[in-house]
C-alpha cells in the first residue's frame, strides 16, 4: 500500500471484516467469508492520550514526537483504563479519549470494516412491526405481526401469540445471520417497542451474534448537514443497526428533493413504491387486521421491501466511508464528516508515533460570497459552478493546517480527489451492479472531499482558522471574478451562493451546447486548477431572497429551494398555495395568483378546509415542554414522547389540539393570517403590486366576507 492508501484506508490489509466487538483485553472480529461468518480474536490495549505523564495504575507509557498530546498511556484491561479515565477527569487533567471501544481498537490497529467488499456483499435484514398502539405501555398494546426480509430475497411474516412472535423473531434473525439490520424509524419505534414487550413477557430479545440482548444507549444527535436530529441508538452484538429515516435525511442534505421523510413518501418520490401499494392509517391497522389480515400482511411486506430498496439508495456512501474511517458502520452513519477526518488523521499520527495537537480556540471567519442581484420571474437561467471550490483552492495553493507536521492532510485530499475522478469515470462507463459500486464509492469520496474545509474551521485537533480564512477569501475573489466576466460578456447575474452562480445568458447563447461553451469561456479566466462547470439549465426562475427561489426546468418540473419558502412543517393548504402560485407566476399568469388567494380566503371563511389541509406537523422535543411560547402545544401533546411527530391545529378558543380531536372548531382568523404570510413569501416576485393584490387580512374583513357569503347561500 502507498502512504496515501495507509492514510485513507488504514495500514492493516485484513479484508471482509463486517463487525468488531471489543472485550476487556481483546477484540473479536467477525469476517464474512462466502455464506459463513468466521470469528477471529486480536489483542487490544485500551489507550488514552495526555499532555503529561501521570501516576496511573496499570499504564504502559510511550512518549510521542511533537507537542500537546504527546504521552500515550496503554492498559491491558478495561478496569485499569476506566479507573485512569475517571482519575484524569476528576483531576481536570487534559486528555484525549475516543468515543467508543470499537473506535479505539480500529484507530490503533489500522483495520477498517468492509475492506474488499461491495455494498451488495453484506447481508442486510429489514424489520418492520405492526402494532395495535403506538406506545408499548398503552393498555391496548399488542404486536400484530413482524415483517422480516433480507438482501438475498427472503421475506416472511411472523404472527400469532405475542410470546411466540418474539421468540420466532429472535430465532429468525439468528437463522438469517445478517450483518446489518435496517428499519425505517427502527431506533425510536421498532426496536424499543420489541424490547419493552420482551421485558414485559420475560423473553430475552437476544438478537446479538453472541446471544446477547439488544441494549440501548443514551440519546444522541445524528449529524445531518448543518443541523442534528436526536435518536436513541440500539446496539446488537456483531451487527449494525441502520435507521433509513435518518440516512434519508443525511442523503437529502443539499438536494432538498424529499418533501417528507416518511417511508411511503420517500418510496413514491424515488420510484421504488409498488403499483398496488397498500396505504393504511396507523390508527386503522388493528381494526383492519381483524377483518382483513391479508391486507395488513401485504402492507407490512411492502414496508420491508421499500426499506430494503431505500437503503440501497441512501446507504452506500456511508458504507464506503466506513472502509476508510476507523469506526463502525452504525456509528459512522450518524457522526459528522469532520469527526471522520479527525479520526483518520489521529490514526495516521499514532501509527507514526507522533503527538496529537490540541484544538485551536474558535475564531470568526469570513463566509463565502453570497448575493441576490435580481428578484422576480426571470426566464432562461443557467447555473455555473466551480467544481469543489474550497478543496481545489487548498490543493492549488497548498493550504493545510499548520499543526500537520507529518504532512498528511493534503496527500489525503489529493488521493481522495484522484480516486473520485476515477470512480466517476468508471461509473459512467459501466452498468448495473458495477455501476452501483462505483457510484457509491464516488459519493463517499465526494462527502469527505467537501468536508476538508469544514474540518479546518471546526472543533477538531488539526483545525486552523487562519488557513480556513485563506480558503474563503480566495474563494470570494474567484467568485467575484466569475461575476465580473459574466457581466462583461452581457449576462444578467441573478444569485450567487459561495461556489455557484445563477445567471441569464446574453443574447445569442441559445441551447445547452452553446451554454456549455459559454461557461467554458468564462472559466478560462480563472487560476490554474480551478474548474468552472455548466451545472444546470432552466426555463425560468422565481428569485425571491438569498437561497430561496423556484426553478422550472425544461420538462416542466418545479424545484423549490429554501425552508422560508416552503417547509415540511407548513400547513398543507399553504404548501398547495405556494406550489400553485409558483406555477402561475412561471407561466406569467399573475392575476390567477390573486384568484387562487381569494379562493382560499373563501374556503377558510366558509369552513370548507379539511383537517388534513389546516393541521401542521410538530416535532415533540424537550423545548416543547420547557419553552413558554410552546405552552399551548405542550398541553395538546402531553401524552406524546420526545421525538414523536404530531399533527396539531389552532382552535377558535385559543388552544391547540391534536388533529384527531378536530370538531370544525378551527381558528379562521389564524388561518387567514397564515395564508397572508404564505403569500408574503412570494412578495419579491410581485414587487410594488403585492400590497394591492394581497391586502393584509383583518377580523373586520373576515366578518364582511362571511356576510357576503351568507347573501349567496
């Protein structure tokens, strides 16, 4: 292996490791060889990094070259390690410990999971339960059935007496022996529910490869782009638990393609839903099972099939990242990419006997260049994009952390870039299974490549805010140069966002080929190593405010960008209003938007909106019960758990209620005000005409409108 390969993939060449479990003084490797899984043991020393040598019982000390965390303490058993860790914590002594035993072992051993394997070589099982109640503690709780399938084509329904269902489920998992168990919301529903009922019946939920029970960790945050989602991890010895709901959210970062992350909605959007898909509301499943059990069985099997297909789309990037990162697949699928880079660097430094630097304290940084230069409806739009702007700047200008004395950072970035270019090429040249392999691999490389700048500016050991500043200031200068050249050649710049520019090309640039040639001419003025690409063409654009716009492609598809334009938490009537209003605007039919607005006003005043149209989606969090502004919502969801999604609406008595409690008692003034706010999201598209077209609603207006309605009744 080359030095760059050691950096990225670890120095140990052991292949086909599908799981690792760490004991007191050794690690157990599970390796898939054909249809069998063999178990191997490797020695393991627990370890801690410190800034000075301490008197720690059982410690085997090594001094590392360099500064900061330059002492390595290793321990032959876990008890000595834990005692040392607690002592260092209580003594407020600076020390560095990785989060999990598996991460500790993989970092020091140079082993990574899944080397020499493609995604379709691991055995993946999908699990879905259908229950009579949402909560296992509910008086009417009951598991109606369990649907199980796997990636080899097996599928079945387990049903009968609840005790038998639990026992058969455990037996079936051991018979299938999957490396991965997948489910949609499996962390916060399926596994906790099964575990709670197993405990009530005194039946061990022993799904582990060693016969151990499922265990649950403390609530954690899953990194999803620039925000996080809470979840409670479940651990199964020798297997990975993957929640496709969380992975679909990670997959959708930057794409914004999914209006909902429910399984049925995702399956429909991605085209993996079966033509005869059964849809049964959860509160109707128990009754349906009594009268038409075959329909519920079909529904459950379609759930696991969709979960399997969904995983094949959203999981491969995380799987291939695990071949590089010293971590488990399950943990890598929830941690941030900066943390992944950090452990890769720590692994290589320790392999070379080098000290690990301390984090630099945070500093403010200049952001990327963003600007909206034109608003309204603009026809014929092209997007040009600098390919991997920040990584290209780092490579071209040799920008790296000052603390990287071993010179690991840039070689790793160079190797990733080289491998991604090759993987993209192979993906275009191949089909079927081979194409899926190369596409998953290039996606994994892309994720890490695009995280190297964020690593410089993040809370990590090799961070460097001065280096990050050089990157952003250089990036701003490059983007401004692109804008200057576009405007010099007659283009109208509409929106600029860090590394991409939306613009209306000058007269004479017609058709995709002409646009591509034009973008290449613009890119020719940029520094060597910086590549400008044609990144999309659109029939029209509604430009509103920064990062909030609507694009219409040449097939008629609308693409909405920006949570302040359209949010999953919005009432459905608002989502429909904005979608239809955007369609009219893009067709030049502004008057029809006002007619649409008036029709919604009339329906609200007449009480003709169904509860599905006027309720909104709320996520129950700790703040729901602690923040004063959420008091009304907290009263409505008092029987829900943190993490649940609920549908609520505003009543005319000032309270908030669950959608299931609807009694034609909605607050119509509130709905009219919300409709106006939805229209305000499109204000920039109408300019000075907005206030005339959409007068702000008032109670007086509603009373007058209601009176006019009675005249026609």
